[in-house]
C-alpha cells in the first residue's frame, strides 16, 4: 500500500497486526481491507467476519475511480471517508440521514433518507455502517429496481435487526463487502471504503 497515505505509526501498527495474524485465507486486497479494519478497531475478529463477493473489490475500484456518487447511511461515515475522498477522486458524498428532516411513519430517519437517496442515485456506492433499517430498505429496493447499486458495504452494528439485515444483503447478487454477526459500525465502514480508495488510487490515480 502506498506510503503517502499512511503515517509511520500506522505502518508500525500494520506490522504488529501482520505478526499477530500470521497465516490467513484472504487474498492481497481483502487482507489490506481487513488489516485496516483491525487497525481501526483493535479487534482481530474481523479477519474472519469480513465477507467479500467475488467481484466486490474489482467493482469498487472501478466505481470509485469513475467518481461514482457515494451514499452513506449516517453523518459519521461521511465524515470518516471525506478526507481521503478529497485526496483521491473527489466523489460526491451524501449522508442519507441528512437528506430528510423527519422519518416516514413506521420507518427510521436513516431508512427514510436512504429511500430518498435511492430514488435519485440507484447506481451509487452505498456504505451502511450504522442503521440496519437502511440496509434492509436498500436491499429490498435494489431487488426490484432496474438499476442496482455499484456495490454495497454493509456493516451496521448492534442487536436489533442487524444480523437479519446482513443475511438479506448476503442473498442478493449485488457486489458487496459485509461484516457477519453483530459487529460493525461507522468506523469499520469508513475503514473499508478508505482502503478501497487507496487501492483504486494506486491503480488509477
């Protein structure tokens, strides 16, 4: 990975992670994503929890380098990726939750914002790091839409509907990177997207 994006302390942390993980079953790019997630969380479980569809990284690199719009579920994910987006491809970034002032009846605000964004940007890159309701809505809309997202990062965190939302994503044919189980969060989602940006920039920047 290019040194220009990593502080020397980050490189030292990566070396420690490499030693502690040892052998693994991920390919080079998958491991770079897992390593940055572990660096961001200090949680080595992610080496096993991260799941990649066969074309996910290739599709992500292509879409990012073509400056496809990025839609996040919450503001924290947008903030977590904005610095590196600005240093690389300057993709438009939209936080779904900021697009609406109120939730639709029976829905969360993140879900309502996601549905609003999907109507405008069905082909976008979607990064879901917090709201399982947004991920469920995204999957259901994508299944019935003629235009599908470029790819999805699905890693909401918590206890209510979280595992269910990821199972729905896993059953779709959409290019995806997801985190199995209850773990995830905005930090994880940001780490995944930021690594993909670096990979894309190193190939196409």
